[in-house]
């Protein structure tokens, strides 16, 4: 179809996610593709949309499966789609599925597509394991050798230490620091106490448990049958806890700075397996097909900052961009959902939002972004309690907020994430 010169209004008409589970538990035998292809098939079945109606699938993961690097195309080939459906994969660290949604929205705005499925997933239970360069080099030389003695000689320099598997790196390549190290830095530099972090973590779990009990997630989380019998079904997120107390959390030792630190396993998001996706349509397409838009994408913004500074401050830089493009201020937003990588990161960003000094020094603005009302902030918990499958989090947030605006009968929402590499993302929705 010819590209349009007039941007079209883009609607989120449906969406779905798997339950989120701590890595190494109920989804330990499932790959990222397993989770994703099952999810997308179920999403199509529930929505009544046929695979042949979809113009494009845009999907992403952070810890990529070397056997399926273009996971979006593998989803198409494994699911109820014609082979002709276009598909490509994206990665933007913890904002990966926000990027897939934005890319889908852009394609629709420009008339390149009418219907797009966008989302992301990660299985931290099945990360790609590599080996030392020495061992890999020996394997390659052995494979190229023409005879058995030459193949054997390729391994002559191998030592036992060379055989140790190498898990995916969790540290920033540019700084050598993990995200947890960066969270510790933020807590210290921004005066975020251990008590405040633990209190926020308890709040997150409490909100998530209350949301599940109230049925908030019933329609957006699919019961997931486990192979090989498919009789056992995971129906809910496995991470939210109803028994978290300040006393219990206070007993946990810091993980990253064991002597002076304040970041613990309880006030950080856990390694998680899960998948999420949304269906995007041009407004006129949705109306013609009988779909009621749950929310519309108003604007978006991405930002990058020096990872040597405060790695996880991305929301404080991306949000003003998205708000400016929407012609809004934070005061125009009814509900805010911010990715909870760490409680220290959340509290540092909300502090920055409210700070005129931060706005002047780092944003070149005369006024603060605005103070976030706790009653409208992460109202159903977040990544600390729900879990954080890196590639799935953005679409999870957007789906929940779209459903929330639909329940309210209207309003506006801000969805934002920090991401590895010093990146930030923000999207404004309205209904």
C-alpha cells in the first residue's frame, strides 16, 4: 500500500501476556520462542483476528537466542500466519517492547501497515551460554582440519579453565558496572535510604497482590499450559508476595555493595521469564473491523545519557520529550506507570521529576517535570513485584495502562522505562 503523508491515529485494540515467573521455576523448560509463539497464537484466537489480516509482526528480546535471532520471523513461521507476513526483531534493553510498539505505530501512522502485532519476551531460564575465546578458536580450527591428528592438535593448548562456560554479561560493557552497581550509586548520590527502598518494594508487592485479587489482570494474562502433558497450568504471576514486611526485608543483606550498600534482592526486580504483546491498528481500520480502541498512542520519546553517571535515570530525560510532543505537562496525566528496575532507581527518578534544580541543570528547563501523585503512580505494582522479563516489560506496561484508561472511560497515561546503556523511553496514551 502507498505510504501516507498524513499521520494516522494509532489504537491499541487488544493485548495479552503470559504470567511472569521467576527464572528457573515453572517456565524453566521453555525458550523465549516457546513463550512468544504460544502467546501470539492465543492473542489472535482471543481477539478474533486472523493471521492473514496482520501486516507486520515486530518483536524483540534482550537475551537473544542464537538459534532464533530474528524471533519475530520465527513467531510468524511457527504460528497461524501466512508466510508472506512481514516480521523483524528489535532490541533496546529494558525498553525493547516499547520500541517494537513505537515502530509499529510509526508504520501505521505513515500508511505502511494497518495492523501490527508488537511485543517482546525473554527467558532468563535459558540464556545463551558461550565459551572462552581460546576454546571457541580450538573448535573452529578442529572443524576446519582435514584429518584426525590435525583435529586433535587443535585442542593441544586447551586448559581446564578454558572449558568453563561463560554466561551472558550482566555488566555494562562501557563501564564494567552492573545495573545493581548503578542502582547503588544512585541510592548514595541521591540520598535514597534502605528503609525507603524497602517500603517501596512492599508497596509494589501489595499493589500487585491487590490487583490480582481484584481481577485487574484476569483478561490480560493468559493461563499458560506447561508441556509435556499440558495438564499443569500457570494462571498467575508467581512473584507477588502478600507476606512482605519491613522487618523481613530489613534482614536481607545487600547484594552489590555488601559493606555499605542498600540494594537487596527484595528491593530489586528479579530475573524473570515471560512474554507480552499488543495489537495495534489504524483507528479507521479498528472501527471498520468492529474493534473498540482501548487507548490511542499520542506521543513517545527516547533519550540517552552517560552510563558512567546515573545509568537508570532515563525516565527523567525521556518523559519531557514525550510530554512536549503531546502538548502536555505532567499535570495533564491521570496515571503514571514507571518500570521498577530497582526501588533506588524509582525513587531517584521521582525525586528528579519534582526537582527544579534537576530540570535546570540536566534538562535546560526552568520548571520541574512535576511531582508524581502517589495515588496515581504504579497503581497495580510493577517490575519489582510482577517481574521483569527484559523484552516483555514495555508492552506489559502499555497493555495494563491501555486497559486502565478503557476501564475509566477515558483519560491519559504515561508509561516510561529506564534501560541498560543509559537509555530511557516514554509513551503517552489517551482514551
